[in-house]
C-alpha cells in the first residue's frame, strides 16, 4: 500500500506525548492525566481527540497547541512537513504543490526557498488576473509588463541578461538614493 493512503501519526517536536500530526494533515491531542487544582483537586483524564483547525487570514489552517499553560499557534502544513518530509538543506519554506493552501497532505508538500515558493505554479498569472480585475494593471511600467509577459510565455532569461538587469536595478537605486540625499 502507498504510504499516503493510510493515516500515519507522528509526535510533534516539542510536544511529544501530548500532540501528534498525521500524514493526511490532521492534528490530535493525546490522552493525558492531570490534577484539577481549580475546582476539586481531583485526578482527571483528558481523552484523545482531533484538534479543530481554524483558517488564518492568509488562508492556511492553524491549530493551537498547549503546554504548561502556554498556547502556541502553529500552521498545520509546517507541522506535517516537519514530521514527514526530510529537509537536508534546512530550507525554511513549505510549498503546496497543488497550490491549495488547505490541502495539507504530506504528499502535497515540499520544502523550498522563498523565491521558489513565490514563483511556483500560476502565481504570476493569478497576480496579473487580480491586477486586471482591480484595475491596477495599467499602473505597471512597460519594463515590468514585459517581464511578466516573458514569464507567462515561459521564456528563460540568459545569465548575461539577468546580470544586466540586476546592474540596472543597482544603478536605479543608487540614482534614487542620491536624489533623496540632494532633496535632503
């Protein structure tokens, strides 16, 4: 059987014996015992249960993890990636391969760089569509519009061209910085 067809549970780092995450993107609180000092001082048992995830402003699932009376909010996709996906290069970002931020299955996630994550998939197409819908596409400079057009066509820039463009940006920033110094 495929590893991702059956649900596999692993401990969450720092919350061992308290919380686990599955390869299907679910988080559960494990059963634990405690003394109820607030009401009666009785010995109580909290049963195991699936933690309800909420959708954050950015569109990702989040869960609250509690330990020693402290709450920590965590993105579910990061918990899944840390538990199930090797990260030998110590990359910092997690990419959703199908671009669905609510699909946190381990087979849909990969570790990546910030640049790869931003440029992945249909990001540029969605950006242009949003700008056109909002009426801000006309405010883009011709150079930027050409770059977007080339990116949408899938043209690769040569190393010399990329170096020339970065040198041009450096000159442009230097000119702006000098102008600001003159303006005081």
